[in-house]
């Protein structure tokens, strides 16, 4: 059996460059890379059959429905995937990997498409909150006979720590925009308002790495207009990414909702101090008495000013909330190996022929 990973069809940004390198960014791309490691020999579904660097690309129509399993991160079109693979009568094997919260999509057509997809094909969710949203979508948007046959499970993604670099605070503190997109859900305008207020009080540099489409937007130009701000394209490799995190002083999270928060956990692990909204998704990432959870923009500005003024004291405070070391707490509570085992185990339960 061949594992075929489908990702990127619902986005305008390419995930493979002309040299055949996988260049996707963000949580979905990170899951693709993990799947390649969990299932050596897996292929990436793309627009043509080609040899890439470290993996193969195959068109959907080139797959064999009788023996291949499609792990679809673009769950909106799982029914379409079925129709392509079912054209010769074989029963396709399709697994939804729901890594985004379903609320990421706003139109009723998208909710109806997801409901049908979740009901017809087994769905593995990134995080318990995402699984809860998936269950609600099935309940509200799918007819009862289909809803009752829905199969779903969830795993805690976890993070990797093998590329971690020694942390060193720069002379001028660096504040990270901790997302690769400028979507409304991330609230970049709120981020910019708060950072502007803090920049009027303490020296800082703001940095961010965005997907190409967002980097060329009007909002990106506005965010990078201050002399202390810089937005750049996504990093080319993970080593460069972790080197950048190792010299980041702090980040300000302003998202309304997150499925898991991989980017935040990586930044925390690298030694950056996170300023989070006092919301359930954020509280689930950090120790119970984490000191930098804000309820208002004014509180966020005060906290960020405090952190940038004395990063060492702020880092001692977050370590104290973790009972000794925040990095060790993160590794203990968000281990990637456990997530990988959960992915392999659940997929093996639904599709035992994989083994």
C-alpha cells in the first residue's frame, strides 16, 4: 500500500518549488513533513507525476484505489477525491486529517462540504478542541443516517526539540509576529496596535515571516512601515527557523482561536517569552500559573513592556510557573513522539492493511 498525502490544493501558495523541494509553511506543512517521516515512501499528491527531493509526487488519477490510502489535509474536497478514485469501481481508502479548526471556513457551503466529508470518511483531528468542532459540524450539517456512521479521533500533535539552539537575547529586543498569515482570526491589526504602543516606550524590533500572498498585501506593507518593523518570506529550512527563534525576545499572540499552537510552543521552547490572550486555547499550552495571559489590549501592552524591559526577570517568572523550567515542561507535556505514535496507531486501527 502507498500512502498518498494530499495538501495545498485549497491554497494559492505552492508547496513544492521548481527544484522539487517541499517549501510549505505553517502547521499543515509541518504535519506533511511528519507524515513523510512516519511513513517512509509516502508520496505527495500534486498536479503531475515527478521525482522530488526526498519524495515522489503523484497525480490523484495516478493512484490505485485498490491499494493506496489518501491522507487528505484538504478535507473540503474529500468527496471529490473519492469520485476521481472511484471512477473504475474500486472502493477508495480516504482519511481526513483535520489540522485547521473547522471554524476557519465561514460559508455554509464549506460547512456542508465538511459535514459530508467527516461523515463519510474517518477523520483524525489535530487536538481535542478541533475534534469537538468536527463533532458539532457533523451534528448540525449532516443528515442523521450519515452522521451516525461518522468515525473520528484526535491526537495531541507535540513538537520537536532536536533542532533547538542556545538562546541569546539581542541587544535590541525582538518581538515576533507569531503567525505566517494575516487572516482576521490572527488579528494582526490588534497585534500592530499593541506593538506600536509599546514601541513608543521601549526600543524594539518587530519581525515576522509570511506566506508570499500575505507578504504582498496592503496590510503587510502597513505592518512593515515603522522603522523598527520587518516582514520577510518564510524561511527556506528549519535550521534557519530555529536560529531565528533563538534570538527572539518575545512574541505577542492575538489569535481568537487555534487548533493547537505549534508555532507558539516552538517559540517558547526556544526561549522567547509569550504574551497570550486569556483564552482557553492559550491556557492549554502553558502551565496553570503562567504569568503573561492578558484580558485587554492595555494589559497586553503592559506585559510586553515589562518583558522587553527585563527579559531575564520575565524568563525567571515563566520558569517558576512551570516548577523549574518552562522548556522542560513543554517537552514533557507536548512530546512529538507521543503524537507520532498516536497518528500511526489510529490510522493503523482504521486501515489495518497498512501494516
